[in-house]
């Protein structure tokens, strides 16, 4: 009776490490919706952790309201109780404009060619992806994890033509994140209801402590920091 010989060690594919989430933004300020997105991405996509990257000088939007040092400090306070979350402060300390592709290239060198990296973003940011600097290079450097909502799902008909073509080719379930280091687009669900940093800043300008609703929008340590340093006042 013939039998199939087990593969030689060189023929056995080495399993890839667990995916690492990458979450960039101005975080001006960081608020509960940012944390909820990170938590849901970790749970639904099986991420080993999240790297938070506060932008220093974002090229595609207006300048942040407060300094990079303040925004960096608030992110550190917000994730202090999450041992699987970490902060990358390179963009805050760099005088150059913040571009996602060079940041991912740096992280790829840091974590190696085989580590799956997952760039996290909201659906609105994804729909504007073709306006990003070197946007097609994102796919050779990382997977994309896109948060969608029950009232707003991602369908190619709503996307720019070039982005729709990439989406049709790359859309995959979360299991694809451990099959390769980069290149897939996968979705994860967020419940309805969110808040924007613009709304938070408006509420901060209009309120005087104590303000119970603000405590629902900001982590307590972040709200204390904002009050202590008198940020976002008129």
C-alpha cells in the first residue's frame, strides 16, 4: 500500500503572526468613537494589538486645533488601560507632512515583511482613498480594515471607478488577514451612533464643568487633561 510522505520541513508554510492594527488620525481630541472603532476592529478582525499614530502635519486637512504634544499626551492617556495598544509618536516629532504610505513603509521595515498589518479607517475615509498620496501603494504595504455601519455599507456603485475596481479584486473576509501580509480589503461592523471630533470641540467650547454629556464623549483622563490645560476654549 502506498502512502503519502509528510512534507519536508522546507515545504511546510510557516504561519504568519497575528495581524497588527494601524490607526492614524489627528485625534483632536481622541474620543470614545475612536476607542470603539479600535475595540471592534480588534474583536472582529482578530488583531494582536493596535498602533495609534497621531498625525503631526496632516497634508489633506486643516491644521489641528492643538499641538501634536497635547494630542499625543491625550492618546496615551486614553489607551493607558489597554496593554495591547501602543503609541507611535514619529509623525508628531517629524516636521515633514504626514503621509500614510511613508509611515507604512517605516512600519513594514520595523515589523518585517511577513507581519500582517491592517490599516483601519472609516467608510467615509475609504471612499476618499483615491485622493490620498500614492494610494495604490497602500495595498502592497497593508491590508485595509474598513468600518461600516448598518445604515451605510460599502458597495462598489458608491465608489470612484478606480476604487471600485480595487474593491472588487481585494474584498475578502477577515480570515484573509492571516493568509498574507498585505493586500486585502475587509469590512467590520460598527453599531449605529457615533461622534466626531468637530462635535466634541464644539461641546467643549460651549460647556462649563461639570458637563455630564461630555463625560460620555471623552475618556475621563482625556477630559481632565483638556480641563487642566484649558484646551479648545474660544
